[in-house]
C-alpha cells in the first residue's frame, strides 16, 4: 500500500469524465464569453447551460446562480454585501464556522461596527437552536445568520430546513456555507428558505478555482468584484469556461450516482469506526461522527490515546507511510491555537489529545482503511 488519500474534505480527486469534458472545452471553446462573435457566443452558451443544470439540480431559478472562484469568494460576496448594501446591523454565527466566514465577520465588525454574536455550541458539537432563537428574539436590528450545513472538521449536520424556518420566523436573513454538503446530499433550495449558500466544485470531484453562490431572487445583493457586467453584474471578470463546465459535469455525476456512492462511502466510514474501536482501545470520536443521522457520511474526526510527545510525530509518521489526512487537534505542543472547531466544545482534557480528520470518497477502499488502522495501531503500541 503506497499511497492512501483520506483527505477528501480538503479536496477531492477529479473524475475522469470531468477531465475529458474540461479538456475538450479548453481545446474547442476558447472564445471570450463576453465577445459577440460566434467564438464568444459558443463559450457563453456553455456557461448558461451549466447555470441551468445547477439550478435544476437545486430546484431554483438559473438567475439565482452566480459562478465564483469557490466557496470562500461566495461567502465573502454574501456577507460583505449584506452589511454594505442590505442594511444588516447584526450577524449571528458560531465559533465552529469555516474561516472564510469567521475572518470575514471579524473584518465587518472592525470596519462597519457590525454587532456580532456567537450562538452556543453543545458538548457534541451541535449548534444550540434554542440559544439561536433566544438571540433572534432579543433584538429588532436587521440580522443575518450564518451557519454552515455540514461542519468541515467534525462532520456534524445542521437541520437546514428547521433552522431556516426558525430564522425566517424572525424575519432575519440566512446564509449557509454548504461547501461540504452540496454534491453529497439532496437539497431542494426552493423548499428550504435559505437566502444565500456557498458551493465549491473541488469538494465533489470537480476542479479547483470554481464554485457558485446561490443568491435568492430579489435579495438586493451587490457585487464584491467590479470591472465588468459578467454574471448579470454580480461578479466581474472573464469566466473560466472550462472550470464552469467542469463544475457542471461533476455536479451532474455526483447526483446521478448519489445513492450508490453514498451507500458505498457510508460503508467505508462504518468499517473505519468499527475497526478503530476493535483495534485501538481508548479511541474517541469528536462530534457526532458515530451517529449517521446527525453526521455526514464523508468524514470522521478521531481522538487518539497517545501522549503529547508522540502526537508531535503522528502526522509525519503517517505521511512517511503514504497516508494523507488532516490534523484536527484542539491543543498540541507546538500549536498555540489548535483547531478552533474542537476548541469550541471539547473538554479541557480532550483538547490536549491528538485528533485527526479522515475523509473519504468513492475512490477509497476497505483495504486502505485496514492499512491505516494497522499503521495507527503500530504507532500507538510502539
């Protein structure tokens, strides 16, 4: 076993069909989509077809899809314009959000004096919806709530529809980072009253550098990037046609194969959890990893029973064995801050233990899991 890639929550392997489609576009559809000649019109038609495809999958209007460079830009577009253009004076978010949200919120607080509140997080990593409601009812200021659907470090899932309906009952705006969920779960955004979402293609076997924002019709959102009338004035800049087509193809394939691949990847996650429990006494799982109803099937966050001294070498040793995963420790020697997500809800004792995130895709196998578990066991027992 030479290489095992268990870091799909960071980025996924491209599907071969996507590579082929993008290569064809690069060769044949090189015209600038803003040009009026046939070369430009050909490129423009591919973008609009992709927009309709994405909108159809999410059951929204094509005009509500704005192509971006990825989830981070989509988050920034929504949060900045909500404050700058929509009159938002208060943002409610959580301390377990992606930094694309947290850093942007901090900047808005500093530059625009926006009131920022952080909803409580339960001991299992879930957002406390009762606390959210109390905060919503406590002020009449125009409010935007930003809460992610699937947490990228621990995998906990927010009940998106229930949360959206709660937020709407208090006439607040709702933005959700859905980077870890769209492409992996069916979401009908016509049925779920969320105002804005962020999506990135490289999380569902598409290319890096492209994503989109869902922007509810008539929201009044204004552009973050100026310089042209692309994306119906929402986002200036010449579109990367091959990337947008790659996003379209990868999203189509994700949903065409969703149930089959979800069942397969879920079996990998279950096998990993069962094997770790059997082979490594004292192992723990952060968040709601073991509850398949409350956690995504694509990742687990594992707390390992090793000393801080050994923890320093853990990722290095795994890398030497050809195993790719992500560090998820809340507090390790050599790291002053650790994971902001784990720091938000773990006990002080558990913060001192090393944690790793393993995330899976259709390209992984049970044999790879067995190899990783064996490697972890040998490291711990050494």
